[in-house]
């Protein structure tokens, strides 16, 4: 099995996580390939359908269970499950040799991530109740709209009327009053499908249905950003009058697969969606991922697609995610909201000694059905100053909590949520208030999944929690006077975000692709965004991620289509790009004097008002000067004057900071900072641009062409500097347009992939992460073992941390000694026994990976017992796949294998 750090996933940063729900480390990460499942695409020339294809499989005696049929105009193919056929690879070869089959690839699983630990800059405390309901809908004062000119478009009556936008996500709670209350023809959520069913896990067969209800929350949040109507709390989506389509690709467990994604995109296209948006992705850096290829065809056919850039800003440069890497797709980066909103409900408290009620605010989670009434608070740590006491394995609650509200510390960060809730329920109560410094930044949870006895759970600030604890400790019992949340409106309090408001979010993933394609293209508000949530998860929620920025841009495209009429995807993208506002670099805390690199922000924060009104329209949305070996000596762009007056543009350029991919130490690996890679941005030198003219006068309806050439910045090439900037066009009609450019000031062919300096590519074993000594003897499980049986063995685990991405990653098995008698074939100049199962792997990102090896090879056979080495080979960027010298090569230590013959482990 082959696995890679991180999986494709929804791109929300979920700050809330109790430790028990933390994802396991990379070492234990499950394979991202669904065992036994494959996706085929049919030859364009044949009139193959999935029906004919499956008949031909039966004729060839290949037992395959159909999973998804893809009989679409832009993609004809099918996915199927081979089950436990044994000799799977032989079947795959046979299927590939069928005349109707163009390609076959394993289906990948995309998991809903449980990214933890990221906290947005929050308002320090909840205000005392009752707070002001600070949002009103007319005029539009919703901060993400004010930041981007959407407020002005709303004031002028542009709401996206008549435009169809499809969302590919977890479903939508269409019963939400802000989302129209119904699903189907005539409703706001007007079309779409559930392609998978609640129980879809990625590994089982999807069960499509007609009801795309959301059981996670992500899709409902995304839908509100695009299209919510004003209900309390008052705010709207970017384009509240669009008709929304929803293609549900995640079951409740939050896993989806490539075949289902391709199906969703094709269904959305065939339903006539004019914009398609998906807030999901996976580390890649390459455009070949099948879901990216499928989407590119849709863009080519005239429908713009917005895809989240990713939330891996802490992993550094060259970390573009698929499918946002696909050609023509608009990859969306995130900008932090200028305010941090917190949603809360009111209640009050008093003590036995002082019975005057004091208002307070709390954030309800699910469930939140505390009946109206007065409840004594019970301090479960019993006055202990050490809230970590609940981390002690022997911690218990001995008091009777009947009729009380349990007051529970959250930030001790050690307990399993389930464990504490079990204790609280066993002690007699159904009601919990957590206190935490992270209130307002923590995702709503469904506590019923931990304990079915809980009826109400919510959170207050740690300041308030501690104030109560002091009173209780001083012998003055505290009571809370609660009203069931459903009887109260939410209040929204916006605290200005002085640290990073209006700047590119620190978590937003950096491009470019490994082929120096500009990614991301534009940025939109994505950090701390208020939107709708499923009614039974609280109805509203504040969430963060490029997941939130992406539907915003889809909405912006709908407003442009409404106002300007039909436009091709490239023009929509270039209008949004040219009118976007490049932002200064901000590292999450401080703002610097130079512009954030294009690799981080693309064209910058969209200005939708200016996009709708743009007079000058450029024919491209960015320039890539490529690397030094493929340096673009001259690029040209056209500007068309779509207005009715002559305009003169003054043309110039402005550089951004350049970012080094590698550290100054000479280490070929991006350097680790506190939270991830330390981004080293320099203004020491930047590219100099020469423009063919510095002013141009264009009559109404006419175009002009401008040429651009660059001289490279003087930066340390071995550190792979990524430079960039903006060509600026200042019009006499007061229009200011920018065209982002970027390039890499080194030869990417030289980029180190396997870091031999640090010995990060080697063979280890299942029971230990370290390299095995030369000659290590492995006993492998019998060849017919089950997964459980295999795990009892200390089998070989080839592992590597790749400093750079590669289009072709080979892992071959070669005889250790020249006197070996094992059969070999020569591949790329080396004698090999075969490739390890699931290799070669294509389009790999940088990062750590490992494979569990039980002796199986990719042709379905098992390597005979003997002495071997692993041969790791990675194709260099822009290298020729069939040229041996274009690969970087590492040989592992020799090791020997034998197979156990009984199912009991050695
Ligand atoms: C937007 O939709 C609402 C509700 O359907 C409708 O009343 C309004 O006229 C629409 N606005 C525009 C500009 O079409
Ligand atoms: C009770 O209230 C009085 C007056 O407000 C105060 O002086 C006293 O310290 C309080 N006692 C406790 C136990 O809080
Ligand atoms: C709870 O209190 C609210 C606010 O006073 C009221 O509207 C609601 O009817 C009450 N609910 C019950 C069940 O008494
Ligand atoms: C829990 O209790 C057991 C039995 O008394 C004891 O051996 C153990 O050390 C305790 N654990 C902790 C962390 O105190
Ligand atoms: C950079 O050059 C390579 C090699 O010619 C090419 O494959 C790649 O597409 C170029 N990148 C861009 C962004 O044009
Ligand atoms: C919470 O989880 C329970 C048990 O899994 C489920 O029955 C319920 O529908 C869930 N509630 C929400 C709001 O998702
Ligand atoms: C030119 O455009 C402006 C603004 O769009 C408009 O007010 C004006 O009527 C137009 N003039 C002509 C001659 O079309
Ligand atoms: C490039 O920078 C280095 C180090 O700052 C300097 O020594 C060298 O003269 C510069 N080269 C050019 C052509 O400016």
C-alpha cells in the first residue's frame, strides 16, 4: 500500500478537537488508495458505454462489481471493484488491453480532514450580554462583502439572479430558512443529487439518492457564503439570488473518492451549472490528477470552476493542491476577515449571596436542549487549581450532579471528550458548560456521538469559568439561569482583527505548481467567516479555511455573469485577476512593507465591484516566466477597451518579495519553523521588467498589445527562489489593473528530490521507524494473509521524505548481489525483479511517504525468497520519463526475505 502525508479533504480548518479525535500520525496513516477499486476511461474513438464495458468484463471472465458509471459527454468511463480476486494486477493489465479502454488507475480516497491546532485571531473575550446585533442587511455591512465591493453590488441590485451555481460538497441542509427551506425545482437549492448516501465510507459502494441533506455542516456553510438570504443573524451570501445545485460526495464519515468526484463534476456540468465550485483538495503540485483533468475539460467547455487552494500554508512554497492544479481552474486563496465574529446566546447567573442576575454569553454546541430554568453549577475539579487533574487516569466524579450543570475545563487538552462526558452523565446530569480560552474558535461538535445521555453542551470563556470557580470555592454557590437556545436569536459580535485582518491567511497554501504554473489565482475572505450551518448543529457557525474563500469567488463569478452576460472562463478569471488588490505580506501577526508573493496570493483579494465594472479587459490572468532552463524571454498580453471612451493607460510594474524554497544552510529540505516551514522572504533583489511601452492609448472597442521581458533577480539559485510581481496599468478613466507574474530563479531540474545528505530515503520495518542494518532478515506473512494477520509481522517499510515533487516515483526491487539467480528485466538501465505493488506512482507532492511491503509486486506476483535492495527513483522536474539519467536514484541497504508458511506470526 502506498500512502502520502495528508489526504484530499475538505478545506476547512477545524480548530476544535479533543485529543481523542486527533488524526493518527503519518506513520499510521491509512492508504489513500481504495484497495481493489479502479477507474477506467474509454477511448474517445469508441462508442463504449459502461454497460458495454461491464459486459466485456464478464465475457473475459473478470469478476468486477460496478461502482460508478460515467457515461458523460466529457468523460466516458466507469469505476469498479475487483474485490479479493488475487492476482489483481494481471486483471488490471487485461482490462487495459481491452480496445475500448484508454486508461486505468487506482481510485484514491479523499478524507475529510480533522486539521487541528489552528486558531484564528479571536476576540479575546465574549462581551457581557445582551450584546448588540451588529449586522444589518440593508445596506450590506457584512465585512467580507465590504472588503470586496460585494456590498456596493448588492446596493445596486446585483444578486446573481438567473445564474446556476453547483456546489460539490457534503450536502446542504436546505430546510434552513436562510437557504430557502426546500430542495428542488423552484427552491433556492434547486437541483443536484446525493451521489453517495449517509453510509458511504469511500471503501464501500456509494448508494445514490435524491436527498442531498448535509450531515456534517461543511456544505451548508459553503452554501450560505454563496447564497444565504438575510435571516437573523442578518447577512447574505455573495449572490443570494442564484439557483444552487448540490452534488453530495461525502457520506457522514467524511470520505470521498476520485470516481465519485468526477461523477459530481460531470453531473453538475450536464445539469447546466454556469459555475462549479468545490472546497476540497489534496497535496499534489501536478495537473494530472484525474479529478483535475475532468474539471479542466469542463472549463475548456465553457464553465468556470473555483477550487480551494488548500490550507497548508505552513508547509511552504510549491504546495499547490489538486484538483486546483488543473489547467484553467481558478484556485482560490484565503484572506482573513477584517473582524473576528463570535456568535453567542444570552443567559444570566447569580450566587446564593448575591441574587442579582448578571448577564453572560455562551456558545451552544449540539445538542443544546437545556430546558428553561435555574441550575446550580458544579465544579467537577472540586476547587483544584490544577485543571489538568482531569488528565489523571484515576480522576473520578463522586458527587451527585442531578439537576446541576457540570462546569468542565477544556484547555487541559488531555481528556477524551467521551471519557469526561461519560463521567458527568454517570454522576447524574445531562448538561455541560465547558470553559475555554478558545471559545468562539472551536467547531461545533455533536456530543451525542460521545454520549447519548447528554442533552445540552456549550462553552463560556475561561475568564468567566474561573470567576465562577472562585465563588464556588469561597462557599458561595453559583446558579445559571438558562433559556433553551432555540428560543433566542444569535448575537454576533465583531472584534476588529488587528493582527491579520485583510491580509492573506497564514494557512493558505502556496504555489506554484512544479511546472511553474501560477497558483493560486485570486484570494477571497476565508478566515473567520460567519455562515449557515445545519439547523440541528446550531444553524449558524463561524468557520475558517480556503473552503470558505472558494464559494465566495464562485458567487463573484455569478455576479459578473449576471452583470456582464456570458463570458468564457478565461475572461472571467482575467477580469477578477486584473481588478483584484495585491496585499502586503503578513505572517499572521505582523504586516511587512512588501507585497505578499504571487505564489501566496495570486492576483490578491478580489474586488468584485471593480470586476463587474472593468472597462479594460486583459486576455490573460498571469504570466509565468518559468524556471531558468525554460525561461520565457518575452511574453505579451492584450488589453481591450470595452468602454465607449478612449482610455490611456500608464504601464509599470511592482515587485513582490521573493521567497526562498530552501534554507540558507544548504540543506536541500525546506526548513522547519515553529509550526511548519519557515518562510524566508527577501527583498534583496527582484526581477527587472522591460515593457514595450509605458503608456498606451486605446480607443473604445479597440485593443492593444504590450510585450514584457524580464531579467532574473540576483538571488541564490541553489535555494530555489520564487520571484514575482505585478504589471500595473493606470487608466485615465481611474481604472487600476494589475497582471501578476512569477518565475523561479533556478533550474528546477537541479532540485533535489531524495535528500541523500540527510539519508531520508531508506528501508525501515513495521515495528521501527529506523533504517534496518545491512543484511536484515525479514520474515513476511504468508501470501494469502488477511490485513489483520499481516500486521503481526515485522515486514519491510520503504520510506522517504521527498524534498521536492516528482511526476514519476519508482520503487523497484532489485537483486542485492550479482550472483543472484532471480529473474530480472532491465528497466531504465537497471536489472529489477519488479516494481513494488502500487508503483510507479505518478504526480507526487513533496513530503514524507511510506509503503507497507508484504512481497507483492505490481504485476500481481510475489518476489521469491532471496536477498534484495529497494531501488528508489524519482523523475526530476521537466525530466524525460524514459531517460534513466533524468531520475534521481537511491539504493537501500540489502535485506533478505522469506515467507512464513503458517498464519501465525514469527
Ligand atoms: C432576488 O430574489 C428575490 C426573492 O426571490 C426577489 O424578490 C428579487 O426581486 C430578486 N432580485 C433581483 C434583483 O432579481
Ligand atoms: C456575600 O456578600 C457580601 C456583600 O456583597 C460580601 O461582603 C461577602 O464577602 C459575600 N460572601 C461571600 C461568601 O461571597
Ligand atoms: C422558554 O423561555 C422562552 C423565553 O422566555 C420562551 O419564549 C419559551 O416559550 C420558554 N419555553 C418553555 C418550554 O417554556
Ligand atoms: C492510579 O491508581 C493506581 C492504583 O491505585 C496507581 O497504581 C496508579 O499509579 C495511579 N495512576 C496515577 C497516574 O496516579
Ligand atoms: C515551463 O516549461 C516546461 C518545459 O517546456 C513546460 O512543460 C511548462 O509547461 C512550462 N511552464 C509554464 C507555466 O508554461
Ligand atoms: C448527533 O449524533 C447522533 C448519534 O450519532 C445522531 O443521531 C444525531 O442525528 C446527530 N445530530 C446531529 C445534529 O448531527
Ligand atoms: C458611455 O458610457 C457611459 C457609462 O457607461 C454612459 O453613461 C454613456 O451613456 C455612454 N455613452 C455612449 C455614447 O454610449
Ligand atoms: C549578485 O549578488 C552578489 C551578492 O550580493 C554580488 O556579489 C554580485 O555582485 C551580484 N551580481 C550582480 C550581477 O549584481
